């Protein structure tokens, strides 16, 4: 698994403070992080 971007932990902390809904989601899925597939036109149906 890749490492999260350098800004990831700071962004999670800021979003958790400002948005109660995102706080619950971030706490529930704390270990993961978003990443790109490198192909913006890839679509799964």
C-alpha cells in the first residue's frame, strides 16, 4: 500500500474539527486514504 500524501493527516484534523459528519466518517475509516487511479477517464459500471 502506498503512503498517504504529506498533507493528509493535517487535512483530516482540520476537517474533523469543522464538520461533524466528516468527523464520524474519518473516525470510522481512519486508516485509509484516497488515491487516484492515474486515468481520469476510467469508469466502472
